[in-house]
């Protein structure tokens, strides 16, 4: 116990400074490594561009916080998963929601006339006679090309 006490008492101020400096260095190194890992994961989630990955990681390695700042400004706004779900959402909405060309009322694909205003929203296919929306280039049921006017 007394040995430990002696050791403690004999410590010079310079030694404490050295230890504090080491702790600070280790702290910054860990922070730096964490930043590099975070950016590497973030950039891979946002773009498939390998050149962008490399530039982003080099920015952090060499410029640290300034690099992070530059990266945050330049990085793509959305992650790949976000853009994927957004495009999926648009696709689903586009497929399921058609609207009456004159009053914009929702129009299920089986309707021929708009139930609200009576506009003829779809015409029968020239070949199979099933209903085809007026902006379709080809019949969705038999594939027959639909001219602008029959
Ligand atoms: Zn209508
Ligand atoms: Zn058809």
C-alpha cells in the first residue's frame, strides 16, 4: 500500500501532462476512426459510385472534421433505400390510381365512364374489346397497339 502511495506522490507534473496528452491523442484517434467508419457506411448506403466512396473516405482521413463538413454538403440527399422506396411508392400510386381526365375523380381500372361526371375515360380495345385507358399506347390485356384515335 505504501509503495503505491510513494509512487503516487513521486509523480511529477510533467508525467501527468504526458498521460493527459496520451489520453487526448487516443481520444482523437478513436474519434477519427469512428468518423471514417461512419462515413464509409453512410456513403455506401447513399451511392454506388466507387469514386465517390474513395473521395469521401479520403476526405475524412486527411481533413477530419473539415472533410466531414465537405462530405455532409456534397453527399447525396437520400440513401439508396430511401430512393428505392420512393420510386416504388410512385410506381404503385401510378398503377393503382388513375383519374378521370375531366374531373380528376379516382377511377378504378374496370370503369368505362367516370361515375362522377360521366366522361368516357376509357375506350374498348380495337382487338379484344376490353377497356383501355386513353393514354395507353397498347392494350394491357392483348398488347394490340392503340392509335390515338380509332
Ligand atoms: Zn369525371
Ligand atoms: Zn386488347
